[in-house]
C-alpha cells in the first residue's frame, strides 16, 4: 500500500510521531485483511520485532453467524481490550475464562431460543399439513361426489319436461362444482366427470345451433382426456378419451360433415387399438373399436365404397368376438345386445357383397351371421338376436334361389320363418313384433 517514490503517507507519519512520545511502546497492531505475516507500515516490525499482531480478519458483516469465527474473534479482541484497561498479562487467562463463560451463556440462550422457535414452527407446520391434508381430502371427496352426480344425471331419461329440467339442473350444478374444485387444488378432478361436463355443454351448444362453441367443447373434452392419460395412463382416462372422440364423431355425423366424421372415427379407431394394447385388451375399449369399425362401414356404404364397407363391417364383427371372449373369460354372462350387434355387422358385410354381385362372399357373411347368433341348440337365445338372424336367413334365401340351390333356399326360408314366429310368440315389444311380421310377409312374397 506504500506510495511510489518513497513518499510517506499519514500512517507512517503518525507512527513516527507516536514513537517519539512518552507512550512509544504502547502500540497494538490489528490485521484486518491480507496475509497474516504481510508487511507492516512505519517499520513496526523492525522497531518491535516481537510485536503481537491481533488477527481480526473475517470480521465481516455477518461474522456472528459462524460459531467458530465468533470464538476466535472474541479471543483476539481480548488482546486489544486488556491493554486498554491496564490488565496485566498474568490476568489474561482469567479474562479468557470469563469471556468463554459469557459466550457459553449466550450460546445456550441462543440455542434454547432457536430450539423453542423450531419446535413452535414444527408444531405449527404439522398442524398446517394436517389441515391441508384434510382440506385436500375434502376437496377430492367433493369432486368425486360432483362427478358421480353428473354421471348419474346423464343417464336420466329426458322423456318428460320435469325430468328433463331436473337432469339439466343437476348436470349444470355438478359441472359448476367441478369447475370450482378444479381451480387452486393440488389434485385434478375425476377426468370422467370433466369429460362428461364438456360433452353435455357441447350438446347444449349444438341445440342452440352454436356450431363453433360446440366444436370447442368437444375438442376440449378430447384434449383434457388425452393429457390425463398421458400423465397417468389410467383406464378411466383412456375410456374418457374414447368417449369424447365417439361423441365428437357422432356430432359431426348429425351436422352432415361426412369428411370430418370419417376422420373422427379414424382417430377413434386408432386410439381404441392403441389403448387396447396398453390396457390388455379391456372389453370396454374393444367396444369402442367395434363402434368405430361399424360407423366407418356405414360411411363407406353411403359413399358407394362397398368393398371398404364390407371390410370395416367384418373387422367390427371380429372386434366384437374379442369382446364376447373377454366377457366369458371374466365369468360374465353373454351380452345379447353385443351378439345381435355382431350378427348385424356380418349381415351388413354380406349386403355389401350382394351389391357388388359377389354371391359367394355374400353367402359366406350371411352364414357367419347365422352362426354368430345361434346358441348350442342352433336357435337364437334372444328376440333381438333372432330378428337379426332372420334377416340374414332371408338374404340367404334370396341368394340361394338366384344360384338355383333349392335345398339351401328351403332351409334358409324355414330358419327365417322359425325365427320370426319365435319373436311373435315372445314377450317382445310391439315395434320388434311389427318388424318381424313385415319380414315374414316379405319372405312369403318371394314364393310369388
């Protein structure tokens, strides 16, 4: 720090002037920075070769936060305090003991206060965590209850005005609760309830002819379900996603947007296949795959793409076979609606081959339809299945007559009449019995 050219600064002059006075030996040196053995100003090392240097390095702004630094600096400060108060060297050990005792007392007080504070804060934190857990659990219970309420209300029949109004109020309030619970909570609301709310709002927008807003609600339902499954890979999220995609495709069908519906059913089919692999071919997911194939077949048939329609119908029937096998493996009873659905898809595939004038392939599909709807005794077990089987047998009758196979035609006719007679003798509804009677008249007219 010395000035260049040997010019003295005020520190050197002060040391020189002090050294000529009566207290020349009363010099205390404190090192605040730099090397401990670094040079001293005014030739102090030469004047006092054994001078003691007080080491105050490290005495910064927050030095008191370090226990070891406090102990060291306190001991160093005693080297300054003692000479100022004329304390002889032989009293220094006692002075140090008193300082150590004072530090221990202060340290104990600080430690006690700190421990008390930590205990208080810890206790409050535990109480806060318990209350937070209770609040989150209560919020989750509320979301689950609201979601269940919405899903139950959706299944209410809207046949009369009073029931329709009650249904609308329950769904509206339940969805409002889910929206509020979805804000500022650590847990997401049940995805099935969220998707159901979006789909219901989309249907309401559709009824008001607000196409843009309706599409937004359906798209939001698909996006929320996709994100939920991406983050957690749960089955309920997968089913919610498929439900949203199917609802959107059906909406586009009602809007006569056939191109959009075709793409929507293609997305539904792709997701159903992918999610079916991820979730071990669950029956609920396979059902969506069959629905997509059947609807795609209808779109192909409407566009006169008869081969593509036949392929889609057959693929849908195969998917339903997997669905029925899954139900059997779970020990559940046969689902007659699924059986009738499968028979119908085979029958529709056969009709496409009839249009294409390919009787052999058509007859094969109708045979598959009859076989899919027949029980062990060769007869349909349910009236809805019996009606679909009767239609397939009626088509078989028509084809076999064209091919000149009288025996096969007679067998098909007998099977069709037996099916419609069984429907007439059953407790089936009036609508189904009327359809069966119309089919019987058509069969009898073929004789003429």
